[in-house]
């Protein structure tokens, strides 16, 4: 007798404004899956016990979502509980554009909201978020708290671009996700059918946080001054994450 289909416990962790809800929809395309209403933020050590208590009660096929900073403690927790972790990131320049619009249009409680809306142009807002102000980090340090997930063993890394560049890259990425979730176990249906079900559940119109989702949209938003500032503050991040080979971009 063949083994029954397994039901993985899944944690979707993302850099904010990297396509969180699209990947959420994709995973909810898995038959029988459901999203836990609790959203994990930051993952600070002081909150670890409470977060561990929530995750330890996970049900099969239950999805958890969050924007959790990297720490060895969190990585150990997820591994100990046998939770399959997917980490999603995006070109930090496009993240900056999306984050800026999202704050001023939909997030009045954000720490820098008042300062951002008081500025007269998007350029000024980009420069503020690139450079940081007071206790608010510059864009490199803002991203840096997530960076460790990119090299954490056992975590599947996917990018927004892999899902959105073309139907071919999307299906390859969804297939990789499905194979990761059911590694050494039996999926609920053949992988080809599972991929179609997951892809078919993606719909940007159902996402409150989705604006345009354009790949490379920063090129129409940044002028030379903003580009120079980004290179100075976070140019090395683009190289480390594979979006540029050097600082010779514009």
C-alpha cells in the first residue's frame, strides 16, 4: 500500500514589498491549504517564546506568513518544528519604489509617514528612505536584517522576478516550490497538476498591497541623484543579491 499524501507545515517569510501576497495566493492554491491569520513581524528575541508557541500548534497544510528578520534562533526554531520555509526577495530598487508608494497611499501608521507626505516629490522620499533618518535605518540596513535567510541551509529562496518575468520562469519556480515542499514525500496530486492549481490561484487584483508590480520600474522613477545615492548606500547589496555585477548601472 502506498503512503498517503503528506501535508507540510509552511512558513512564508518575505522582505516587505517583494510580492508577499502573490506568493501567498500561490501557496493557497495547494488543495486543502489554509492561511493562519497571525502575521509574524520582526521576530525579535523577546518575542521568540510567544512565536514558538504559535508555530508549535501548526496544523498540516497550514500556512504562516511574516516579515521575520534573520537570526540563528529563528532558523533553529523553524528547523526544530519541521516547518518548510520559503524566503522571497526582490530587486531592492523596486522594493524601495513599491514601499514608498505603499506608505504614502495606504500606511498612515508607518513611522515615517508624516515626514514622507510632507515632502514635495517622490525623489525626496526616495532619498530619505535610501539615506535613513534618526533611528530609521538606511535602505541597506533596512534590508540587512533579512539578508541571512539568503544563505540559511534548508530554506528555499525565490525571487519576485522568477515568478513574474515570464510564464516559463513562473512555472519553473512553482515546480521548485512544490518539489521543495514534498521532498521525499508524496504530494496530493501529480506535480504537473499541483503546479497548475497553484499558478491558477494567483490573482494580483485580489491583493490589497499590489500596485503595479513592474520589474525594473525603478528606471522610470530614479534620476541621476537618486541612482548615485543608492549606489553609495546599497550598491553592494545589488551585487551580493545578483541583480548587478558591479556599480556600473543606471
